[in-house]
């Protein structure tokens, strides 16, 4: 699927997320020790990659999207709810690891959730965002990724609201 260049980096991260989701689902059927190792890799992936990815979506992409849709827009709500569920999955897996419990059930659920969430964003959310946002808003998302903005709290303001 052709992505607007501003969303390309997020889409590339989705690809890595799908690889991780596959590893999680495989680990759910593995021996307990291998599953525990996969759980530790997932927690590290979650800290390194998911956190900054979610931050861009929640702090930039979704606020711009929310300029174009009602406050209770289902795509907006689903994205946020699934981000919370994925964070909760990491929390549960971390707790199970600490207690020396079997993580396989939770790994399988996390793998399904991550896979379905990424498919949803790629097939529904991102195409809708590309259609609704104007060029300045899309570029602001890419600028945020490169550390250039948007500077809502200080410095240059974000692009003017279309409303
Ligand atoms: Fe995403």
C-alpha cells in the first residue's frame, strides 16, 4: 500500500511490530523457558519501540485526526483503547515473569492483539488519516518524528486548524 511519506516511518515500524507479533504467537506454543526468553524480548521491544511509536500516534497523529472527526470517532477510540490494552499486556507479562509464572497464554493474546491492531491501523486508520489531513498536518507528523515539531507548547505553533 502506498503511504504518504509522512506516515512511512510509522508504517515501517508497523512492519517490525508484525514480526514481533509473529514471534509472540510462536512463543505461546514453545517450551516455558523459550517463552520466557521471548517475553523478555517483547518487554525490551515494548520499551524501545512501542513507547515512542505510540507517543507519536497519541500526541501528534490522533490530535490532528481529531480535528476532522467527532470526539467519539470509532477509529480514534479503537486506536487508544488498543494502545492501552497493549501496554497492559506488557504489564501483565512483566508481572508474570517477575513471579516466575507461565507467560505463554499472555504472550499468545499479546501477539494476536498486536497483529490485529497493526492491521487495523494500516488498513483503516492510516488511509482515513491520509484522506482527511492536509499537507501541513501530515508534514507535522513527520517533523515530530525527526524532532522538529510540532511545537505546541513552545516555539513555532502547529499548522492552523482547518475548522
Ligand atoms: Fe501504530
